[in-house]
């Protein structure tokens, strides 16, 4: 009984995080991409690709976590286990977000230096 309840809680939290945070990154990240890359079509394409990858990674990880679920017998175990799994998914996704930002930043700087050296 507690396992099914924990699945429901975890999947609800994971779906909320995925949809809300993904949409926030998508809508606010467009400004950052436009600042870095200066080309609107490329920015839109990269932004949509990042959103799709974000959704795939998040849903894939959530599904993987369900396969690794332990038997839960008490309410305190339910809270602890859902908290740990949710915390891990938040840490992984925030780490991936910062890696994406860093890669885009360094690629934009490389593009800028290549344009300046060809003069």
C-alpha cells in the first residue's frame, strides 16, 4: 500500500518539476540564448532541443528510479524515500542545467573569437 502511495507522490512531484521548471528554462532561457548567439532561428532551435532533452532526461530518470524502489512499510520510510529520490533528481537536473549554460557560454565565446581572428 505504501509503495503505490509513494509512487503516486514521487511521480506527481517529478511531473510538476519537469513541466514547471522545464517551461521556465524554456521561456527565460530564450533571452540568454539570444544574448549569447545573436541569431534568432538558431536560438529557437537550440532552446527547443534543450527543452526536449530536459524532458527526456527527467522522465527517463524518474522511470529508472521506479525500477530501483525499495519496499516501504511505514509512513516515515515513505517520506524519507520520496524526499531522497526527489532531492537526487533535483540535484542531477540542476547540475545538467549549469553544464548546459557553461557549454553554451564557452561556445559563444569561441564563436566570438573565431569571428575576430578572421579579420
